């Protein structure tokens, strides 16, 4: 089968947006089926603790299917019988499709050996094996429990994220796949043994060899990205450079990746052989800093001419755009940054600032952005929207 091998930047953008489902119309009423479709396409949802607007794993669904019942995601992630996802390290901490669990066992095995795991935690695992095993036995006897429920391990000491030894032991066990997240209490992980949380058919599925698991993760990456560099491919599931470099030639030989060129891009670029190339994309979406479409910042800059940095950790006086700026996708471009906060006590969606991209007039952005803000406020059960004075009339809020 012959494949096209040269693409304009606009075509590459449309391929990338379509791979993440932004070329499709949102449903009139989002259901569990629509949520599952997003998870099947993206493979995972990144989890992050920042809750200034809404937790990170809820946002990609809203960006693609609009307002939906967030309890549907809770059931997808944590319901004993209806679970379709499990928590593990995918792209950072993530909710990952349940059927993919076996493709992460090699990462769990490396963690058991102290490889591919944060240095401090690896050292802890090396030095405290007996203590970690004692924590695992307590989980087996008492689980599901949180770190604060352990009878051993003490409280955090204010160092290394303030974690107690008990919490460190749990996180080591989590990396190693010896415990998993049964549910969450607020945002706290509640741990239990995998055999009491995950379906038996998932746990009993054959474990693929490490090289085949990595090839499958890269296949999934290119399907989710549509078109990508090597760096983007390995970033999706955070594969080590040496692992990706070994697997990519194998995927090229098998026809699972197609080498292509994109206008203005240097270096090797790869195409999903099943990629869709829409003639146009008419997206309208606020996307979180933890959305797959903007995960790899150099790719975001290449695709959209949009240099994006989250400023959560930047001192207030040095922030250029705001604490929690969301890119606003309109059509096939990122046209603005919108700094948002949910004031849940007052029931108010606060728009701190709106920064249009160069060359994009406010009147082009405002009608669609106003609609998106109203939809978001409704979804988050916020009764009002507060916006900068110069934008209120334009947004219609």
C-alpha cells in the first residue's frame, strides 16, 4: 500500500487534532459510551493534584465531549464491576485503559529492581525491603487503606514531599505493581492488592516480552498522536530514549510507522498508517495543561506555533499569562490562553485574563470562547462567570 509521505504544517495539525478526536462533533448528551470512546482513543488520562479549576483527568473528556457527569469517570476508574481503567505510571501518574495493564508489567519489573524509578524512591526500596514487605502484609491483611491508616511508618517529616516512610513504601509497591489504587478518598490514594481490585482476566492475561510490550506502547502512541517525532512517540508513555530507539526501526520494518516529512520540521517524523487527514477541523475547546494535545511542548510549538509553559511554579510577579492558563483551540489553531479558576464557595467561574495569540483579533475569539465558558460553568455547577471588564460584553457574560 502506497502512503503519502509529504505534508504541509496545516495537514499535520489536522492529523494531530483528528487523532485526539477534535474533528468530531460533540454529542448532544454525553454518555458512558462517549467517555469510553475518548479513553480508547487517548489510552490514558493524566492525573494531577492541581484543583484550581478541576482535576486534570476530568478535563480531556470535557474538551472532547462537552459537559458530562463526572461520576461516569469515577465509575470508569474505580467501580468494582464497571472499571475500565487502572492507575499507574503511564504519562506521569495516569488512569490507563484496563486492557493495557499487561503492557506495563515490564515497567513494574524494572521498578522492583530499582530501575526506571525516582532515585530517592529507588534508594528507599533498596534499603528498606523488610519494612516494605511489612507494609505489603498489612495491606493484604487490612486493605483497602490509605497511607495515614497504616499502623507503621509514622507521619511525614517535611522532607521529600513530606512523605512518611509508610507512604514511601506504598509508592514503591505501587511502582512495582504489588499494590494498586482501589479508589481515592478526596485525592488520596487508597491502596489494595491488585488481585482484589483488578479483574482476573486482566491479571491472568499473558505477559508479553519487554520488547513486544514497548512496541505495542509505541503503536498506541502513534495512533493517539497521528504524526510525531521520535521524541513525541516516546514521551506519550514516557519510554526511555534507548528503549524507543531500539523499537522504532522494528516498527518501521513492520509497517507500523511510516516515515514522512512535514513542512518546517527537522529530523525524522513518523505517521500512523491508519491516520485520518480531515479536510478541515472545526474544534472549539479549552484544554488543560495536562491534555495529550499539548503534553510535549516542543510538538505544540511546532504544530501550532504556540510556545506553552504552565506557570504554577512561577512566582506571581514573574508570570506572563497566569497561574492556570488553558489553551483555547478554535478551528485548527490555538488562538488564546485563558487563565481560569473555579470559586466553588461563591459558585463563580473566574476568568482572570484572556491573552489572544498574535494576529488573532478578540472579536474572532470571543463568541466561541463565551459559549465554551458558559458550558464549563454549567458543567462545574458554577452559577456565574466573572471576566475582565474589557471582555464582558464580547463574551456575553
